């Protein structure tokens, strides 16, 4: 019987060691999964910011273009008025 108890203790110890190793692997897998989700979320936020910045810059450029076109038309009208006065 003492041999049987020694074998049972060995098996129990080995099971504990394997269980602890499995727990560490599962914890590592869970941590890796959390990190990957965080990276995806961060990348998505960065892309959203880049899109927002691009839209803002496009809007700014369109406003500047429209303003410049309006000023050019008004300048042409002013020049035509001055020329008509001089004639």
C-alpha cells in the first residue's frame, strides 16, 4: 500500500503541475486576446480620427475655394464699374 500511495501522490502532483501550466496558458491566451481587441479598438479610433481630419481639411479647402471665387467675381465687377466710370 505505501507504494500505491506514493504513486497516487506522484500522479496528483503531476496533475497539479499540468493544471497550473494549463491555467497559465489560458491566462496568457486571455491576455493576448485582450491586447488584440485593444489594438483593434485603438486602430479603429485612429482611422476614425484620420477620416474626420480629412473631411475637415476637405471642407476647409472647399470654403477657401468658394471664398476665392466669390472675391474674384466681386473684384471683376468692381473693375468693370471703375472702367465704366472712367469712360
